[in-house]
């Protein structure tokens, strides 16, 4: 399983660099899409989603699934000397 995951990861990393291609410099006087990039802000959504996910994880980790076991009685073993 570890080998399969490593192989898939290496293929993805190589393919992403190959498909990126040669973009080249931006044309002078043409818009570079800065306004579109600045207009999209999902940071707040990611922060709230992370807080909710952490709360759910903590709640599930601390929840009990029934009654805990009964009290433990301590027993001693008598020692005999001859």
C-alpha cells in the first residue's frame, strides 16, 4: 500500500510540472488578473470550517458510549512462610 501511494504521488508531481508548460512573461499594458485574484476571499470560510471540524473531533473524542466499568476491588495475596 505504501509503494502504491508513493508511486501515485510521484506521478502526480511529475505530471503537474509537465502540464504547467512554459507561460512566459506577461504582456505589457495588459491586465494580469490581479483584481480577480484579490476579489475571491475564502479565508473566513476555511477558518470557520476548521473550527467546526475541530469542535466535532473534540466532541467525538470525549464522548462516552455507555457506562464506565464498575468499581475495581483491590485484592491482596497472602504470603506464607514456612
